[in-house]
């Protein structure tokens, strides 16, 4: 099993920055946001089918993975080589 390359769209990068800032200002355990996100990225790189299909968004192949500890969904698409994180 090969890990796929993971990249974040500009929209997803902005979402991560916004959510991380909120987390740092409003929660204890500041490291938890980064740890949870990193674990999710590793998971979808290795097993992109781990998330559930999300056809309601109108983006073919869009999937989402719930990040329980930080109460966010990671939205992404993938092919044989790459995972594209589209939103958080």
C-alpha cells in the first residue's frame, strides 16, 4: 500500500488557519488540533476510502471524514496518486 500525496486547496488552507486560530483562542490542549488533523491526513493518504461519500455537494467523488476530537469534517477527493483536501 502506497501513501498518496496530499495537498490542500487555498480554500482548505484558509479553513485550517481559521479553525486552528479559533482552537488556540478558545480551547485547552492546543496541540490537539494539529495532532487530529495530521492523523486524518495520514489516514486519507493511506486509505482514501476511509471517509464517507458526500454527493450532496455536487463535486464528483467528494468524501468527508469526521474528526471527532476537534468536531470538524475534512472534505477531500482522490485519485490513484493524490488526495486533494478541499475544505475543513
